[in-house]
C-alpha cells in the first residue's frame, strides 16, 4: 500500500527542493537594492493611500473585462481544434460564424475607442 504513495513523495521532495533552491538563488544573486518605488503598493494605476472617495478612471476595469471576454472566447478554439475531424463541415461553419461574431465585436470595441489609453 505504501509503495503506491512513493511517486507522490518523490514529487513532493523534488518540488520542495527545487522551490527552495530557486528562492535561495534569488536571495544570493538578487541585487537587494530597494527604493521607494519598489516598496510602494500598486493598485489599479492610482495611489493607494489617497482619499478613498476620489474619482478614478474606469478604463482599467474596461480593459480587464475586454481582455477576459476575448481571452475566454479564444479558449473555445482549443476543443474545436481537437475534435475538428469528428465534427466535420458543420463544426467548421459553426466556428467560422463564431469567429466572425468575435471579430465584429472586436472591431466595434476598437471603433468605439475602448482600446485607446489616452
């Protein structure tokens, strides 16, 4: 029974040794020079310790939402590519329609200026 867990134990030992070695190498070879910019927290592009009721730009959230939307839709291409021979011409046409809608949405966002950072 215990020999079934031997690969898991070996994996944990190798992962722990590798993680410890990489941390040690970072401390040994790191510059260690820290300035105020490196030590300051970064939150959404504005200073974290200002007035909590200040207005800030919503573009940060808009870009994040657009990235998530287009990234998740592109993730649908992987199962389609794996099963392309099984689904045949119907799957090819369906994915073509899906990609056309995705491109139309992307062009619409581009024309509306949602991708501009000015």
